[in-house]
């Protein structure tokens, strides 16, 4: 009996060793399967045949795929060394030949090196966490470069381990300062985080690697071209819109993070004013007290499942704010459905005093371009749409005898192309509204109705999150010189995607491009306003130009159209008046100071590994923020705040300040158009 117990005891010891989280077991080497080779050949063939650019997989594209793949695998440059990269260079110009044949061996070799090094990193960090007093100091004179693109590749594996230790110290300092935890709490939290990441890494499948490789291929054609394997092919777009029983946000994967691309207007996240484009989600918790689960490295569809949930329940998101790289924060948002009536166009009337006159200004906010396609296709003349709703609002505003009109398209991410064209027609006699070019042909949409619904001064307000259909409308108004465009450069989404079945999966690829009647593309550059407002959104994190490999801006021949009288003298004068007014306006002075402070925070590429220095810097930053807030509140005659928790939502305030400026510009425009005899 005793002899039989010895093998059992040995087995138990071995099981303990294998299961212990800090033991670095050699990860299983992943290899491609036969079905991957077949699907790879299909994807390459479909891309070359159907993609708008008509690119061919050659050495140049092979290099782009290689660079993109390395960046996806190691965006922080903390897994691969310079010697590793030198060794991997042999694959740089092999991807085109290999992928055409369905040969994925080199791609999997690169992945397995990354996988092994990532496993070593987690094992090393977990080992350090077991004995932090001996290995970690929170009062180092050293720094950590937090911007991966600014960080040099490490010369050796020993240097990698030094970097891993620095990253752990940075994580400890951040958790301690953000959550005010004890050292024991922080250690337990970190052990749980890194054990979870270690487990997540060990669960990587050969299908996961195949999808990653294929998306490096597709995104080398352009960032909106994407491969969906069977498990996610029911989702048309992995940049998911979490509207029904969610928070109303569009998300995308940015390497190991889940990044907020945009917010659904009037959705729960938008109303909360706690989340903004560019924020990175690194944890999700259920309810108001549920544990925050780490989501770094988690697939986006898994993150989405965590965020979705029953209506009227809370979800808590741990984020790295777009405006701060040295801190995290937790936001709590109540899940809800996006109410259709709130998504509809809405109107308001403001009275603006300018000189000795009062001007009545109508404002129509359009959150998106919507249409009831089902009612439209069955011939229902009363179908609901953006254009029909705005037409009714214009009639109501006409009865109020407004002097000028503002169309507010800020944060409008687009929608139905037909509605962008039809809405343009409400302000023009007739003519073309947009051009659409595919590889084979050119299509043009027209407004054939000579009736104009509004003939007075028009101002279109846009921002960085105004995209697609919004840009088509704003671009047409600008080209026809029908109105003044005010705000910031728009998103720059000027491409069209379609979904093609491909074996068991699907391929979403770019098949067409939008052009304005002037022949200018809306792609990449978007629409540039006549009068520029300060940038609220960081352009490096938002908009088409922030995406690697975005299709370029270009032009085609303009189509004949009849523009109105030139607005150049008008907007030159309006711009001068706006700039002079901004120097003294409390809201604009506040906005400029806030944005300058935010820009300074964003420029931090390295942080000290001394907890006291970080704490002092954070206190100084908070004090500066409070001083900027109180200077503005004092100018308005309001009580100052004591802490940042007392301040109003900053994004809401920005929007209000800029709308007030647009109203003042419109008042100036009304006077000038009357003086100079403008008519439409």
C-alpha cells in the first residue's frame, strides 16, 4: 500500500508545480491548420479582385504586413529584442509569396516567439510579486518611457527583464495613487491581474493567430477592411455599437487595448459625459460595487459581452483617459436603450444680442442621418427620416420668423447616404450633391426638387466626430457656397465598405470612395471649416488620419454645378470678428487654457518611478485644473469649486461654449448678409 502511495504523491507534487501561477511552463507551439491555408488563399484573392485600390500582394505590401504584424504583437516594444528583429527580417519580403500559397508557417513562427516571451514576462512579474520587498523600490531615480512608439527596442533579454520590472513598479505606483490601496491590496490586485493575463495567453488558439495574421493583411489594404472568422461573422462590424441594452459606444481594438472610437449621440455614455473618444478601456465591473475585471489583451467581442447587460443596471469601466497617460479612472454608466425619439432631429430658438439688435436664431441638432427603410421601400409617403423631420422643423421655425439657422452636426457619425443628399436639397434649388466612385464606375446623386425649404443665412457646425454622411452634407453646403462651415476638421471617413461571404467567414472590404461635387474627397482630410474652433478631440487619437494605412485624400474632376455668390468676403470678416471676440470671451479663454493644459498632459512620454515625485506632480496638476476652473467660474460670477469632483462635466461645457460662439457668428452673419445684399 505504501509503495502505491509514492507514485500518487509524486503526481500530486507535479500537478502543484504545473498549476502554480509563477512557474513558467513552456507554452505550446501553435501551428496553422489546412483550413487556414485554404481560407488565406481565398482572402488574398478577394482582396486583389474586389478592393477599391486594386492593390496586388507584392514585396512592398509584404513589408507593410510585416511591420503591422510586429506592431500588433509588440506595440509596447517590451517582448522582442533588437537581435530578435534582426533575425525576423528574413521574413519581411516573404509574406507575399507565402500568403498567395496559403503558407502561414513564417507568420506562426513569429507569433510563437512573441507568445513565449509574453509567457516569460508574466511568469517573471508574478515571481517578483511574491517577494516585492527584495526586488522593487518605489523611490527609484529612474524613468519609464510610457509611449511605446518612443521606446527603443531592448538590446538583450536581460534588458527586457529590467524593463519588465520598471513596468511593474509603474503599475504599482499607478494603482496606489489612483485607488489609494495598501501595499497588500495592490500586490493582491496585481497578482490577480497578471495571473488572468497569463491564463488568457495560454488559451490562445491557432484560430486566434490566423485571425490576427489575416487582419494584418486586410488592414494593409486599408484600416476598414477586415476579416471575420465564423465565430464573429454575424457581426457586420467588430467596431461594435453598444446601443441596445448597452452604453452606446463604438469600440475598436488598438493593439492590447479596447479604445472608444465614438459615442452614440444621446446614448447612455454620451449623456453621462464621463467617456470620450480616445479613452482606453482596461477593466470592466458589474454593478456599482462589482469587481473590476482586467480586459487588457481580451478580444473585443469578449469586452463587449462584459459591457452589455440588462437595462437600468450599472457597468463600471476602468479607463486610461485620452487626456492623461499617467492615471486611470473609473466611470459608472447606467445601461439603457438609445431612445429613437432622442436620436431624431431637434430644434431650439435662441435670441442673440449683437450691437443694437436682437436676432432670433433657429438651431437644429441632427444626431445622425436616419431613415425607416422598410416604410420607404413599401411606398409609405409618411416614412420617418432625417429630411422629413428637418423639413417639418424648418416650417415651424419659419412661423417663428427666425433671422438665421444653425445646423448642428457635431458628433454626428453619419448614417443613410440618401438622407445626406436629400437634406442638402432642402437648401438648394437643384443639382448634384455627391459623387461615388468604385473601381468600375462613377455614380452621382442629385437633388431634382427646385423648391428650397429655407432661404436665409445658414451656418453648419461640425467637429472631429462629424463623419461620413455629415461630411457629405457639410461638403456640399461649402462647395455650393450656400452657408458658412464652422468648427473643427471633420472625421475624414470618405469610403464605403461591403460585406462578402468567404468560406465560413466574411470579408468586409472597401469598395468605393465619396467625392464632393467640387471633386475633392472627404477621405482622410474630411471637411475643413471656414472658421476654425479650438480642437476638443485629440486628432492623433480620433479621426481617419489617426488610423494606420488610411486611404489618402485625392481629387477627381468636378461635376458641373451652379454655386451661389462667393462667401469669401463674408467669412473673412466673420473670422476676424470671432478672433477679436475670443480674446476677451470668458468661455473661450477658459477653453484655450483647458486645452493647452490637456495638450501638456498628452505630451508626457516618460514618467518617474518615484511614488513621491508622481504624487507631488499629480497634486500640482489637480491644483492647476482647479485654478483654471475657478478662474472661469469667477468670471461668470459663480462660486468656486474645492475639488475636481465638484466640477461640471467638461465636455458638456465645451459644447455649450462653442455653440454660444456659433450663435454670435450667426448674428454677425445676419447683419453682414443684409448689408452686402446676399440672397439664396
